[in-house]
C-alpha cells in the first residue's frame, strides 16, 4: 500500500500540486488521470523520490519516503518496478540482455540464476521466443511486454506504469492492460498507472484519482465513474460523443432498462 497525504509541490512560485491525498491499495490497479498539466507526472515523480514535496508524506507500507535517509531510500527503490512510456529499452542489447540489466545492477546472483529468472519473466509475458532479438526487430506491443518483464524481474512490491498504451493500437492496448492487471493480482503488487487511455480507465481502473489543475478533483472506481455527477470529470472522460453514448448505455444496462 502507498499512502500520500497532503502532498504539495511548487516550481518558481507556481503551485503544481495542492494538498493531494490518496491511498493506493495493494493488489489493485490504481490509475492517475487528468489533462496535460494537471500534475500527474509531478505527483508520480514525488512518489518515486525524484522530486521532494514541500509538504506531506509518502508512505510505503507505513514507511515515509520523504524522511528516509539515502540508504533507506535506495533500498526502497529496489522494491519499485518502472514501466516507462517509451519502454526505454537499450537498442544495443537483446531482449534478454535488457531484462538481465536490473539483475546485474542490483543482485549477486550467478549468471545462470539471472538467466533463469529472465527466462521466467519473459515466459510470463509470452516472449519466450524473443530472447536473442533486438528492440528494432520487435513490434511496439512486444517492446512494452519486454518493459513489463524488466520491471518485474526483481519481484517488486510496487509497479509504476507511465502511459503504458502510448503509441499502441486498441487491440494491443487491451493485451497490455490485461497483462498489467494479471501481474498486479498474481504477484499482489501495488500498481500505479498514469494514463490518458479511457479504455484502460474502464477496463482496469480498480481505483482512480482524477487530478484537475493540481488538485484531487475526484476519486473512485471505474464503476463509480459511470454514475459520476462531477462535471469536470465527465467533461474529461466522456469528451467524445462515442464515450458519452457508451456512458448512457452502461447506465441503462446497470439500471436494467435496455431490454436485454
């Protein structure tokens, strides 16, 4: 579990985060959504220790990151997996070498043990035949799956995913969403997903925090969104006519009025 309480952050006198509090539960996909400039990126950078908030606490299972010393923070970061927006793979390394990289950095395992672990996570993301291929030789969806494999190779307790579906077609996005959800439940990880993908919100949004101009405007589940009366949230989520109609249909289905 990650708890953030009264987090505030400013740059050059401009308030970016204004007293944000939330609890990110273990074993759930916790989504942070909002328009560009709403504070999503700054909040997640505070949560992983890249920025220090001016006020508030960031508690990882009861341990406040803000007050940790350098050694404690380093130990915590080894429990955090990161899936970057662009996958951030090393082009000169094979798929296997990319996944091995964190094991070389942070463990004292033998090479055989490292390769066994890399093979396990690559099989988990259905890439067991891609070990010797290079990033330029695989699709965008496969790159994301390599990124997921690398993010979980150290058995993290916490997983941060930055726009995991960026640049992917809708069908591949569904595959990535499903994989993130399965891994979260299977390994009981506290997963935080920053996304603009409304399909992800509806499919895997166990817990959603909506930011608007640096403040927490709304909080709830993907089921709660359907019945939300928050005008700002509705304008953001259901901006397109298609999504607006989808909301109306889901509300009718929930109320048993579709005749199905």
